[in-house]
C-alpha cells in the first residue's frame, strides 16, 4: 500500500499507510499527540497586526519548521533571520522539554504565497514517529494542519497560504 496524503482545503494531513507505517494503536496515539499539540497552539493570543506567524508543536523528536515566504526564501534553522524579513524564534531540539514549539514570525508579511514544510531532522533517544500540529496565523485568518512524521521524513508542503494584496 502506498502513502496517500489527504488534502482538505489548504490543509494537508500526513497519513501513514505504507509498509512499516504505524499500527492502528500507534496511529491512534499519534492522532492524540497531534490533537494535544493543536490545542496548545490554539490557546495563544493572535499575532500583531500585519504579522504572519507559523508555529509547529510536537511532543518528542527533533522536528524542524520551514517557511518559504512570498519572495521564495525559506526561513529555517540555518537561514534566520531571512534577508527578506522574518525569523525562526527558536530551534527546539531533543533535550528541550515537551511540548516542543518552533515559531517563525514575518512582520509586515508581503502579499504572495507562503508554504510550510516539516522535517524530522534526527532521532532523539525517545525516537520513533511523532504527532505534530501546525498553526499559521495572519490577522483573523488561521490555517491548521496536523499529522505524523517519522525519523528522516520530509513533508514538503504541509500547509500553504496566499496573502492577497
């Protein structure tokens, strides 16, 4: 069986259906992790006017957040602050307490397309697949995504947003 991502509106949820993917019990636990992570993100105040804020929450592992801005520049742990604006606030790592949260902020975000990716950088001692949640916010607009990812996996387009001028 092949891995088949499900897309709903601008939301892409990673599904595990490939050989070696999680069993039903593990998949259920990963869904619970993702729901908890999303609830954590939902409980915060909105970003300042004009700012685009993207947050990734996860309970374990070393996941990395990548945000490609309207100028086609990707903001992540090796490219922060970006030349065209925006920065990763903090790179959450294996030794950080759970839940781990990474945040990219782009003040005065220009019009254009923004794309969010997630990478499972390396296996931490607690290792294995983890559930995650993303929240992209701009003004009153909030786009959400949740899913699961395993060590060495890269989800290139988890969430996208077009900001109109």
